[in-house]
């Protein structure tokens, strides 16, 4: 009998290495799906028919303890008299050698000094000297924190008239992630006495609140308040340690430990290493590891438990993490989530590196992430396709700072070119830091001369995450055209949408063709579920009026198979005279047997070509969306935005009956109390339709000019 190794639900691990995959780290993490068999699993790696490594584990992943040389290999998994079968993979000549840190040795190396998590006390003068702009911002943050005062505890769980959960946790981030961390940093780095007093009072105030109530990571009222506490408390406890007397230390340490226990329970109950696709849970391994190191020597948690926490975190980051980020450097949930989710773990990574010398940032995803940032968030872009929050920027009041103010920090300094380092340096001078302060003063590290990231190329495919990107002049984002497309193996799970095959057209940072839809008042509002997550909100197609497979499924509900509505990136390349890319979104549609969408980008515009085959004659609706009102011109459309002009001309395929709407099928505020209605910028929806045919060959030209041309 065989081990089937077939994914059966959203968020399950992708077994790796895949058949024929080239690995860019050695030793590679070997990951598979846990099945209903009696353990343990035996894992064998062969080269040229000879066994070069063999291991045994009860887990669904293992990392050989030694590096494997570059070359061709095959591997197999066996358990309970069954096997998966041999699969070939190779290790690249330029693969990064990364021996995972030993968790026990790491724990032993944690020094008995305070502060120790983000930096040592002796580092402070040099940090202050070299981060002048950031220190200036920090001082403004302290002034803001002092004026904010103390927060009120949550009452949304018992009082219908209290500030509701969504509005409460948004404000709570100001007090915890922003004010508390800023004042703790100002104490540790600047010796600011007013900041120190405020940080201590605020920290103990938050510790007073019941960690098992509405502030819990596990309670029925939502986890966002608990996520802020679990994130910030280990580092804040460390920085304020010298301000707390014995009783206060014991109290604060116990609360910090309570959140760490919640992190561990949530991860283990989820079986995170089998099911790592839970977005919020993906933050927790770092918080657990930080708590283990911060609480060492305090006496509130037995040492064997602290070691267990640290081992679990190190295992996750050395193996299955990140789920939404692949070796190509892309982040499947889109840039809004990438900008924050690639910061949550940085304090933990930095501490591991300082205590052990081993850097998780050496792994291929982290090295190549700066290329994803280069292609999907040059400075000044007005939005960032794709996925939830694509419309948000750092200064938006909806989610202040969640689109990180400096997403390039650390990654640019280590793995980027002068282009991205310049972006990061310019972003240090903020009016205030809004959410992400814990990574601002971390050691940046020296540039990696052998980085896997490569140069700032004009064309880049991210086949693991599911993106293609073309840029006419990446070193001058203020004047270039850029084409972004999505076709992803992740389907439409988590914060991803039913937008396989969708694309966006940017001109000098202006979104000429954009996704549409918003959260509304909150994530999972009627508008969000009924419009934004659906294919009709995106620059893709409908077949006989229907969108993509399983797009109407409720998250985690019975029959939720959004992981099956997938696509593939075929290529992205620079041909000199033009930039070209192609995707295959056909698996996302019930009645589509084949669909290739091709893109050709030049300095003058874009051509999109579709070859679509249906299982029976059917009508195709060809959809586009914009942020400025278009007008119909003959069979095409035209629009202007921010000094750019776009003319859309269907050339082949019988696209007819052009239509424009400025209304969502589900209103932005549908079902929400009037007191919490939101107002967002208008969006416009364009549609053409075809006659019924089995095969559709469509070609549409997008001509882009500046107003002065």
C-alpha cells in the first residue's frame, strides 16, 4: 500500500521537495503529510542508487543533520509497512548551507543580562549614533504615548454599548504595539525617565487584564488583543526588567508566560507543522521562542518547559515555515500581509543569531524576499495587488501601519541592491512609527555577497507564491509601467481571493487597472465575502456568469475546498524588445478545460491575450476594474488618472457590449450598524461579453501615455 500524500483541506503543508524540484538550501527540510498510520516515519535519501542519509521521526518533517553536496537525489517516506514512493530532487550548485541551530545549545547561550532580546545595553550608544532619523521618530512616538495616557480594558464581551471588537483592537494596537514598545525602547536606548515611567505603568496595566478573557489568544471573542500582548510582552518585559521590583517582575513574568502557554496550545492543537496555513497562528512560533528566552532565569516557568518552547520554535523555523512564502521569495497572501508577516519573527531571528551565530535569514525565502518587495512595493505606489488589504497604505486610518512603513528593512541591508537599501534608508525618517517598532533598532547585519536574491531584473516569476511581474524601468518606479499577475497553487484560501489569472497595470505608481473591493467595516463583512473575495471583483473572467470554484465557501465551513481553485505561473521573461509573461488559471474554473493568459509589456503599454477552451459552448465575461471613471469609446474604453491616460482596445475575440458600473453587487456597508459605516474611494467596473463558443481567442490592447505626450 502507498502513502497517498494528497492534500485534503485548506492550509495543509505542501510536501517538499516536490518531484523534480531544485533546492537552494542544504541540508533541505524534508516535509510530508501526516497520515493515519502507526509511526514512526522512516525517511531515506539516495544518490546514484546509494543511501546517503536515513532518519526516523514521529513528526511530518525532518532535516538531515549534515549538508548534502550539490547534485541529483531521490527521497522516500515509509511508515507502517507503506511507502510514498521515490521522488527525484536536486541541490543547486549555489545552494546555501544552513545547519539548523541546536535549541538546547541556544538556550544555554542566552546570557544572564538585561536587556538581551533586541540588543544589549552596551549596544545602545552605537544604535543611537547610527540611527539618528529613527531616534528622532522614536522621541515623537514617546510624546504621543504620554499624551495618549492609559487604555480602558475591553468591554465588548459583556456590554453591547461598549466599543466593539473591531474598533477596540484597532485602538489597542496604538496603546500596546505602538505606545508601550516606543516607551520601553526609549528607556532602554535613551534613558528617558518619563518614557520609562509611562512604559512601566502601561505594561502593568495591561498585565492586570485577564489573559483568559477577551484578551486571550484562545477565547471566543477574537484573538487580536492577545496577539498584541503575546507579541510585545517578552521584549517589553526584557527592556523594563530593571524598573520592576521583585513582585512586579513575578507578576509580569507570569502574564507573559500565560500568553506563551496559549501560543503553544494553539499551535499544537492546530498541528501547525501539518496545517501551517492559519494566518494568525503563523505569528505565534516567534512569540513562543521569544518568551522562552526572555523568561529564562526568572523562575516562573520550569526550565524544561522553556526548552520545549524554544525547541518547537526552532523546529518550525528550520523546517515548514513560512507556509505562505516559498523559496522563490514571494508571499502568497499578497503585499499587504507580506509587509507585516515578514516582520513578526524578526526579533526572534535576531536574538537567535546573536546568541548562536545561526541566522534563519540565510534560508532562500528570506534572501529572495527583497525581490518580491522590489517588484510589488516600490515606494509611492497607490496600492499593492493582490489579496486582502491591497488598497491599504501605511498612513491609512483603516489599518495604520499594518502595511509596514519600511517593509524593506533588514532584507534590503542584507540581500538587496543599492536601490532597495536607498528605499529602506529613506523610510527610517517617519513622522511616527505606527505599528512595527520591534525591528526598527535591530542589528541590520552585513550585506551578503553571495545572496540568492540577484539583481533588480525587469521580469521575475514567483512560481511558488504564484505571481509574475514585469517592469519597464525598475530603477525609476516613478516613470515606469508594471504588469503584475496572479496564478497560485494556494487557491483562494486565507487572505487570498478568487482571482486566478487576474492582473494589474501600474504606471508610475498609479493603478490604472486594479483589483476592486474592500474589507468594509471589517474583515469578513458581507461586502468582503460577497464582492471582494469573488472573481467578479477582479480582472479575470466569468464563464456563463459564474466565477471561480468554491469562491462562495465560508472559511473553514463544510465543503470549503478553495485550496483546489488553483493556477500556475508559466514564465516571466525579458526579451529585450518586450517583457513577456504567461499564466494558466484553468484549474480555477469548473467548465474551463484550458486557459492560457499571456502578457506583453512595452514602454507604450500592454497586450493581453487569452486562449480559453470550455467543455461546452459558453459565454465569457471579460472583466476590468479601475479607480478612475472610464468612458466608453466605440467598443473600447478610456480613462485618466494622476496624469496618465489609458486607452483599452479589444482587438480580437468578439468582446462586445461594453458596460461600466460604479456599484458593488454587495454594498460596502451591507449589514453593518450605521454608526460604524465606512466611506472608501469609488471604484469602477468594466465588462465585455462574448457570444457562446467553446474556444475563445481574445486579444486586448492597453495604450498608456502621459498627459503631456
